[in-house]
């Protein structure tokens, strides 16, 4: 890959941002599966005490992708812990005897991208790395439903159908910041959107960005890595073109969100549990449920991913012989939720 003269010799990094469940991990896996021998390192910022997304990547069985190439930062939002976690991690990567040729940084759904981009101005990092591009992954069906509509009138019209917009809009601000920082926007899950709604939706997203940014359609995060990598954006030199709701603020908080982990005994069948998860998510306005479960009589581990009331599950890998077959679910919801009621609904 040829780099701009000012960034010649620097390791390019791609920041992949997007709201909870938009499909960032699926996109990263697709890039790894099509790396064609290229040395790519992954940094995963997980919100919650279990590294579910990192586990999904590590268990993918992709040739040439070792566990050493996947680093999980699970001590809090990456944009809040830049100095403590992110910078030392990046330093360790570039100091390797065989440093990666490219770094993918999968942020949590709550992370603001701009503080992360600013971190690349740190002297020891700036001389050796550059932000090749910021990719915003958009959950197409969620946006099509008006969950993050920019038009206040559209937000008002959606309040009856979506209680989450009936208070201040931290989620909306995070979404806008992610679009504002992007060099490329991936409209994901287009297979779940009516064909005639896709073009207007892409235009709405493009109109909400402060500068011209390409919006690309995707299903299951299947985008040619050649489209994602090699953007040569040098985003750390272009911060003024990426406005944020938090410009001028010393920091930000995520007090609007909280998370907990449930242990789940072996289940009889996935369908009954998925039905309870869907009902719990609807009744308690849960943002995200994800984890791994054990199904009686099945040698494979069941991976569960839920965004709102939409759930998917698949058997991802065999249980290891010495691995406890105890399931875990991470639940993410807005602060103030009734944990006991949620657990009771899920356990049935």
C-alpha cells in the first residue's frame, strides 16, 4: 500500500465505530477472513465484564489469526481510558519484533470516536502510527425505525413506538458523533430493510454528516477489505472537520448505561430461552443482550446476540473438555433498570 508522504512508514489504524449491535464484530471477522496473509492486529473495547466480542473473534478459527493478535480492553469505555489502557496497548503493538501491518480498533457502542482519534497525537504514537480511517457501522433497521432520527419532529412521532427517545438523547448524540467522525459509513443489515427504503435512508444519513462521506450498503458486514483499508485519511490531522457534541468538554460520562452478567445453567432448547429474552427486552427496554450458553445434549457452545428485541443465535464452537458448561449473558440497559425483574423474566 502506498501512503501519503507525511505518513510513509507509519502503521495504519482503522477505527470501527457504531452503536450497540450494529455489526462491528461481524465486519472485523470478515476483514480477517479476507486478509490474504496480511498481519492485522485487533483491539476490542468491550463494555461489560465479559469479553464476549473478543471471544467471538478468538474462536473464529481464521487461519493466521492468533490470540496474540487480538487485544481486549475491558476496563471501561476506550475513549474514557485512553491514557490508562489504549496508549500502552498501542505502544506494545508497535514495539513488537513483528509489528502488525494494520490495526483494527473495534470500539464499544458507547465510545465517542474523537477522543480516540486525538490519542494518535501522543508523541510516541504519532511518529509511528496514523488513523487510516474511521468507519461508522450503522444498524440499518434501527435507523430506518427512527431510533436516532435527526429531525425533532420525527423523534416526537417515534416516541409512542420507542420509549427510549422519551428523555434526553445521549444515544442520539453518540450516534451523531460517530457519523461526524466517519470517513466511510457502512449501512449494515440492508437485507432487513425494504428495498425501496434503502436509497432514502442512505440519503438521510449522508445529509446528517458535516462533510461528504460515502455511505455503502452491506449485509452481514460483508465489505471488501480493499474498500475499508487504505483510506489514507490521517484523521488525527483532520479533527476540525469532525465536530462532536463534546468539543470543549474535558470528558464525558456514560452514566445513562449500566450492565450486569447473568450465569445461566444448561438450557433444554434455544427457542424457549430466545422467546424469554425477546419478551424481557421488550418489557424492560434493554439495549443489548449477548453471551454464550450450553444446550443439553449439544457438544457445541451456543452464541447469542440480541439488539433490542431482535435476536440471533448459532453454535459457534465445541466446548473444551475441561471447560465448565456454564452459560453467561451480558445485559446492557439504561441506568435505573430493575435487575431482579429482568433476571426473573429471562430465567422464566
